[in-house]
């Protein structure tokens, strides 16, 4: 399984073999969905909080006697049926994180990478270095790819690349250690440098 290596000017500089067990799999949507759901759950702040009847202001005294008034039976003014009363079974501060087997997470990464190759949205680049941190220079270089969004994966990210990507929300850069299914899938185009590709092979093969 071979793929052309290109440079920033979109010129072919060589070819490289892709590992079939990483880039040659048939993606399973259910696995990808599980991994993305897991990632987004981990990112949730979980800071939602409501006041229950024990937290709201007010007396715990019964508002009037049980019988003889002709009114409905009530306890304290803090009850959920009263205006300003506590919330019943409301959300509380908690973590939404849950565990997924490491093998499944590893398989999800392989499926995500394979899906980009299958969709012809994967590009291997010899290196991704910029001499300037100007955003305009980066946009000009990546304008040849005609993609709505681009994810760049490199082993050692150039400082100018970091700075120039910071102002463009459709272009993101990640180190090999930070690659994940969600970011790979949500970007239309995936660019991997040769150095990063070798590191990915060591990590996933």
C-alpha cells in the first residue's frame, strides 16, 4: 500500500509504504461512534448544579396543620411544588467520564486513519515547516488542498506553524502523542508528516 509524499508546494517528492494494519482496515462506524462519545463525555465540565429542598432558603416547619383547614396537605415551604422551592432529582456536579478498553481505543484510531485514506483525504508530507509565523503564508500554502478544514500531525511541531494556526479555526496541528479519533474525523483533510507517520507506526502497529 503506497502513497505519494508531497512537499508544501504540493510537488511529489517520493513514495512511502503505509502499514495495512493501520491504514488498510474497513472502518466500523459503531466503534468510531463509541470513541467519539467517550471523548466528548470526558471533555464535559460537569459543573451543572441545582438546589434541592435542603439547600434552598426557608424554614423546615410545616406551613400549617395537617387537618381541618380545607387546604391541600403540605409540609415545609421548601417543597418542589412551591415557588422558590428545591428541585427534585436535578443535576449535580459530577464527572461524565467513563472507561473504554485500551484495545478498543487503539482500534478506533486505526479505523479513523483508515477512513481518511479510504475517502482520499489523507496526505503524507515530507515535512511541515514555515519560515514565518504569518497566518497569510500558511493559508497560501494550504490553499492548494481545497479543504474546508485541515488537521496537521507532526512529531516535532514547528513554532511558526503553531503560531500561524492559532488564528485559523479550520486548521489545527497536533503532536503524535495528541492524536485522537474526534479530531481526525471532524477535519476534512488529514496531513501527516513522514516523521509523524513513523511514530504512529511504532505506537499502533
